[in-house]
C-alpha cells in the first residue's frame, strides 16, 4: 500500500488529542497531508499540512436519514470508504512508527486492532446475521473503527448511500443510537475487500490498544517488527494512571498539559458524581421492587 494521506476526525473538544496525534505523526517522519473530518461545526485552527474535509452529499444525507445526533456525526467517517490510499485514525491516537513504512508491504483493507477477540462491539443483531451467513470465521475480519487503512475506493458516494440505506442495512448503518462502528464493519464486509489484521498471524503485532497495558509497555516491544506502530486510547480513562499515558503527554506543551490535566480532573469529578447518582437509582430500584413484593 502506498499511502497518499492520513485522515482523522476532530472538533474543538478533541483539539488537544488531535494536536498530540498530529505532532507524533510528524515526529515519525511522515509528512503526508492530514485530512480532518469535522465532527460538527466547532472547529479550530489546524496546523500546517492539515485541512478540513467534508463530502457534502454524505453530510446532508446523514443529517436527514440518521436519527441520533452523536451517531450521525461519527458516521461521517463513512466518507473514508469513497477514497483510496489512506490511513484513518481517531484523534486519540499516538504514532510510534511511520505508517507509510509499516503499511508499504500490505494491501487491501488493513487494521491493527484486537476486536477479533471481542467482536460483540462491531455488529448489531441485524449485521451479525449477515456476517455469519457469509463466513464461519467472520470474527477475523471485524475491526475497531478508530483506526484502519485501505488502498482501494470501496464505494462511490452514491453507492455508499445506496448500500447503507438498504432496508437490510439501515438499522446498523443509520439507526444505531451510539456509534458508527457496526455500520463501518458491515459496509466494509459487504464490499468483499480483503481484510488484513496486523495483530493476527503472520504479522502478530502486539496490541495497539492502550487498555492492554496496565503496567509497563516497553517490555512487549523488544522486536520492532512486532511492535505496534500506533497506540489508541479508545475507551481508556485518562484520569486513571497508566505508564503508557506518557506517550500522549510528551507531545503537549506545558500550557497544554495544564489545560489537559484540568480537563481530566473535571472528567473524573463528573464520573464520580454520575456514579453516585447511579448508585442511588439502583438502591431506589431495589426498594421499589421490595415494596412491590410486599404489596403482592
């Protein structure tokens, strides 16, 4: 695969994550243009070599057809499938090696995530049936929608809209209330493109997910050929200490670190408050059930 661009997604809320991702990319020696899908209208000034990227027909279609606000925003990632020779990453990624070099020897659709051993987050009941009918080893082809690459254009804009809007695919591709991951997995699966996961043999790359590194991480990366070329913080709480968080923090300026630490503390406080509310609701639920049994 010969990469022509890196694609990401961001808005002002993810600005610090994006800046760290971009700086780590340039630190590997990769100077490819960085296309940024706007999550919404809350944009910020991008660094040199980066530009905002929207496919208007896809954005308008999602605004009309996708009913859930957050999902219709992240579903803008679908527009990647209308391009070729790209690597997509979410903003919560840090690069360890130049993706141009790592991906030069592979073709087709490429990922390096571990969702093959945790496939439930990649399908819906609807899409699971489709995948199971086509392959008994479908789990080897699923992927995390926060990082993937492809050297082929899998769909035209109209073809993408038509496939995602199909009556058998709508629930997964348009009506999921939470995210775009099942929709992207289904669309890639339906394209019949060959899927390579670098964490599976013969590559057997160590995990690219920060959550797999509770303690030290460098001891797993003694062989460069099996070392991850990126680390992804999908769903990993940054307010809980992990050594691997240092890979992110090193790309922030002192002022940005202060801003980031304040945001992390605010997040931790909100999480604690929300946990307290959930505890109260669970207790009320138990009381309500007990009262119901007494009345019976």
